[in-house]
């Protein structure tokens, strides 16, 4: 229903352009969360299910589009499914090991599981593979929430 209703921008559905696709996809997710907040019961569950189908289909159609993995991770995090969010980030990092934002979010979600050694390893992998090492090095040296 959501896919046919015009809820998602056509450039996101069709994958017509890499320029702005990540922003459009992220905007779709924001709109989705706003819509679900207005729904209750079965309708909210149906909408969540449709969004899960949509984002997983998108990942299959455009596997190199790491923003799809990020949107999926945020979606599952919002549902309280941190481990599933982590799996989507790891899949995105397998697709593009230089994706620095993936390492940042993976470290943040991993920290929620009180896995400090794993967080350090995530940052080390990011430093090894990403061209934006400076940001990852700073986060490794000064994790959020510490003085």
C-alpha cells in the first residue's frame, strides 16, 4: 500500500539517480516514523511490515547504496531491536568498508550492549579502511559520554 500510495519519492523507488538518493531515502524513513506515530494497532503493524519489506527490497536492488543499510539500522534501533540494527550496519560495511559513518553508528550501537572491547575494534577497523580516519581516531580517543 505505501509503495503504491506515493509515500516514497519516485527517485527512491526507481533508483534513478545516486545524487540525493540517500537523502531521499532518509527523508522517506523520517516520513514513515511520523506516519506510524499517528497510527495504532494493526494499521501501525501493517505499516511497519511494509516499510521493512520496502527497505529490504531496496537493499537487494541497490546493494552498494550504504544509506539503505543506515536507514534500516535506524529503523530497527527505533523499534528497540539493537542487534538487528547492528546486523544491517555490518552488512553495509561489508558492501563498502570505507563507509566511515557506518563505523560510527556501529560503535554507538555496540556500546549499548556494554561491549567496550568490541567498540574499540569497530573504530580500529574503521581507521584501517576509511579515508576519514581523523574523525574515527578522535572518537576512539574520546568516546561520547566521557570527559
